[in-house]
C-alpha cells in the first residue's frame, strides 16, 4: 500500500526567506508525485508534478520540488516566500501502471510572516 | 476558478434528512471523483467515475450514494447521516483515468454539518 508523510503540521517562514515543505512517500515501483495547494474556503489547486526525467520540477507561482529517489522524498521549495503563499499544502503519490488511486498526505500549513 | 463548480457551498442537515450535493465540470474531462476532507486527516477518496461508470467505491457507508448521469455532472446523495460525517466534501475531475499522469482539478467544496 502506498503512503505519504508530511512530518510538519505547520511551517513558519519570514517573508523573503526561502521555504521548504517536506514530503516523503512509500510506493511499490516508480512513483508519480504531486503537490497541491489549498487556500481558505477553496478546493485544492494543482502546483506541480513529477513523472519522470529531471529530478527538479518547476511549477506554478515560483514553486519547485526536488525528487530524491534514494530518500523517497519530494520536498516543495521556493527561493523567496510571499505572504500570499500562506495556505495548506498537500503532497500526493500514485504508482505507475494502469489505474491507481492517488494518496494524499495530511497537509502542511504554511504561514509566511510579514 | 478551476472549471469545477459545487453546490451548495454550505449545508446543515439533521440526521434524518435527505439532501444531495452537486458537482459540475466544464473542462471536458472523463473522470470525476468525490473526496471527504476532515481536519488533520488525509483526503479520503470516496468514489471514482470514468465515463459515467463507477470504478471505485472506497468502502463508503451506504448512507452516501453517488450518481453520475453524464461525464460533466456528479451527485452525492445523502441520507440518515451521522455527526462524524460533518466535513468538507470535494469534487474533482481529471482528463481521464487511462493516462495516469493527469492532475486533478478540484471544486471549492461543500461544507457539510450534520446536527
């Protein structure tokens, strides 16, 4: 069975500083990995995905994520945080091959402090 | 906006009521999903439809009954719910299930409170 761990319930970062939101996964075989963001009173919004190829994936709003197969991690990063980045971030994984359901993590609340 | 709408946005219902949640996607997608989101828990996948055919029923109690009349519309019929069913119910769609790389597009959700 696949699983996703987001070890931090909340991450606080000062505006302008780099941010990292952590994600580790467990899956049989190769993974597809996703990051979604949820703003208050809204549904989840797709940020970026890793399918294959370059381990550094760039996505929306200046976010990027690094796939590390040996550490089974897919941490979300941004070089300079904005107050408007404050939201709930979800990591998700699904295995390759046929129809497989997506498993989401519990979410990490990012608070960017002005 | 993501192209997925949900109504109502908020719903309060008693345990003996019957109500329905509606989802509509304007993206031309073939797959639709219902999720339950509760605080501090992972998103729980409830149902998956592909081209109006249910492909997954994730051990959901029978008091939740989905309906997919066409590939653009998805309903969740609710009856005799329990207080622990109070949550945010999210609808999502994706281009299809066969190509697993497609991301999902989510609606804003229906905040359900069972009293």
